[in-house]
């Protein structure tokens, strides 16, 4: 077994005495697409807050890097430094620049300490241009590159935001409930998109929609969070038939269908 890219060990985080995350252990391997599910309030988004440095753990380890001799202690770094290491996050609601074109949104997301003005008027290198062209195709927005982002459909905005994340060329993509509010067709395409990114990138995808989870977890591992800790981990079928999981999550029938 190779060394994990991300190691989370015995991590806890409380808010005013409420334990949002409790003794969490989690390992992500390079190139993996991991799906994280769990009922509302299970601590899924808090887990992302801890990885990205938005929140700091009360205890435990968060290490990043496949070389144990040169791994980064994420608890010592701020949000900006963690992002620069190659950990990118997509929040649930799209936050694109609605008045700018699809293309300019990608340009604005390129790595580098540039302001909006400098980014848009700075000449792109041909390497950057080619990369952004590839990203546009990957997120299927090449035909809409000159559209104002505000005019895109909800699903397209989500894809643009995934494209903006890709423009930063992250090692790890953290994606929080990408299928929320999408049509079945958009959901299906989003699944294909995320699957196409695995291997080249490592991904953790938080999701509720079980049809979608089944699609993206076809070859991967599903982690079930409950009350801030791992309840169960395994292949989709194993997790789905696990009694504990059925009790706390699937058995409620709330998220079982779409
Ligand atoms: P999930 O994403 O699984 O629905 P969250 O991680 O958002 O769950 O929340 C887990 C629990 O932690 C919730 O009870 C929530 O109210 C609490 N929590 C999360 N972030 C904060 C915060 N910044 N301040 C106070 N409580 C928080
Ligand atoms: Mg959440």
C-alpha cells in the first residue's frame, strides 16, 4: 500500500461544546475518488473546513503529501497556504463572477498573485490558453465561452466552478454536494465529469443523492459519516447493505430516491 496523500488521524472539533467531529480517522490515496455520505449534521462540511484550514481541529493530525519525510502538517497552515499546496474546494452554492464571461472566469482563477484587472489584461501564455481550452471542453462549456456566467443554467454554473477549480491545477478537489438542485440529466453528466477527473486528481465528493453516489462510487470507496465520525467504509453495495448505515441514514427513506 502506498502512503496516503491525505492522512486524518484522531481529529476532533467542537463548537460551544457540541462535537461536530469526533476522533475521525480518514485516509485518501492519490488518484482516488472518495465519496462521503451521511445524514444532515453528520459533520461532512466541517470535515472540509478542517482540511482546508477554514477551521482548526481541537486535537488530532492532518497530514498532506505522499512522501512521509516531506509531508505538510495542515494544522500549522492557514487557508491560503493550504490552497497553494494544491487543495481546492468547491462550495455547495456556485460563486462565479456573473458579469464576466465563462472564459474570463477561468482566467481569473489561474494561479498567481494577480488582481482582477491584471488577470484580465495580462497576456496569457499559450500553455495557459491551451490548458483553459482543455478545461472548457472537460466541463462542456466550450460552446459558451463568451457567455456571461450569470446567464448559465444552474448546472452549468456548477460545472464552470469545477472548471475554475481545475484552472488552479489542484492535486485534491473537495466537492460539496455538487448535484444539489440539478436535473437528473445534469446530475448524470456531473458524475461523468467527476469520474473523468479521478486518477489525474484526487477527489473527495460529499453527496446526498444515492443514485449519484452509486454512479460515482462504482469503482471507489464510500465513507459514511455519522455524528462526526466514520460509521462505515467500503464499496457502495457493502455500505448500502450495512445495518448500521440503513438505520441512521438510508432507512429514513429521505435520501434513498430521486
Ligand atoms: P453536514 O455538512 O454533514 O450536514 P456540518 O459539518 O455542516 O454537517 O455540521 C455539523 C454540526 O456542526 C452541525 O450541528 C453544525 O451546526 C455544527 N457546526 C458546523 N460548523 C459550525 C460553526 N462554524 N459554528 C458552530 N457550529 C457549527
Ligand atoms: Mg454540509
